[in-house]
C-alpha cells in the first residue's frame, strides 16, 4: 500500500513492510491495466528494477493511458495465464469500461472469466461489451438458448464473422470502437478496451503481412480514441515472429509461470518497451 507523509518535501512509501522516502517531485501513478506496480517487486531481489527505470516505466504507463496504446501479450505459458492477463487489461469490474473482444480460439468459458462481475459492474455488462466471434466454426458463444453458454455471457452482444480476407474482422473492430465512442455519455482516456485472443489462427490462415497490416489499421483507431488494446500471441518473447511484431507495438508483455510460487499455476509478467530500450524485471500478474 502507499501512504503519504505529511511533511511537505517527502513522500513515505511503505513497501512490503519497508519504508522508503522520496522527494516531492515523485508522483505515484495509478496503473491502468495489468501492469507492475512498485509493490509487485521485491526490493533487493535480482528481478527488482533500478528506481530510475521503474519511475520511467510508471511515467510511460501514465502516458500510454492518456494517448492510447497497443500491447502484444506473449510467452510460453498456459492459456489460463493469457486469460488472466487479458481480464486485467480489459479493466476492473467496478469501473465503467467499454470492451470489445475479438475471439478466434478462446473458449466461451475463458471469455466469461475476463468480463466484469455483473454484481459489481456500474453498468449492465450487455451494454458495455461486444464480442466479435471469428472462430473457424461460427457457433455462437453468447446465445442464451444454448445450454453450454456461460450464464455471464447471456445477453452480451455478439457479431459472428466469416472472413476470407481478414477485412471483415478489421471492419468489425473499427465499427465497435466507433460505436462505443459515439454512444458513451462521457468518454475518458482508457475507457475503451480492445482485445484479440488470439493472433495465432489468424497468422496460420492469412499470413504475417496481412495480420500486421490489420493491426496497424486497427491500432491507429485505438490511438485516435485514446483506447487500450491488447493482442495475444502465445509465442516466446525471443522468437523471430514476436520480434517482427515489436516495432508496431507500444509495449510487449511477456508472461510465464512463476516457478518460485507455492502454487505452480501462478503467473508473472515482464514488460518490454522497445522504443525506449526499456525492460522491467518480473512482477506478479
């Protein structure tokens, strides 16, 4: 937790039972997505980033939230960790967020897991969520009449897309972004959230050049509306494919299982910002 010292020139940061003081110029920046915070790092550990790098990173996150950003989520990790990361990037349950999620190989259960709890959401989930179904077999993932549909998905708007050239998914993403932007009473930076889970079937079917062109076009709309988008690609960070996508992204979020955790299904994340030559050490998801 953070606490502020009443003396005018210092902040007091209580971090995992240890006390640190910082000059007044330091600001504690709220984290808008599934991003590391100071308390996620163990001070003095090998994975703890230098204070200057951490402060630069937190400042960058604040900038990305204000101006819109595109994030690539990668790693050699179980799919449930990608779902968990995606859920956090789509926003907290108790905040009004307008979510567009395009799914290609995600299960209905994993879609439901990343949406807000209806009992905590300030607005009905069906009014603030749009699922774009680009699965190979165009079976509805939200139909209330289907007994296999998770109850949390019933009533959520769904668009099913048959797309021989990927132009259909691209158009549907842009249309969903613009629809929420026009419909929202008051739209603030980062209120719009966009996700694709995952890029792998798109790459297999359309090829890398077509997918990258699609993401560049969609990404420009994301920035125009100060939105936040994440694209899931279950490949190792150091793979050639991930590195070729890096130039088009504001940051790469690498995830993997945390071997040091008591529960072997706990995940950790590491953020890379190629344009700033910045990598932040591992932190919990």
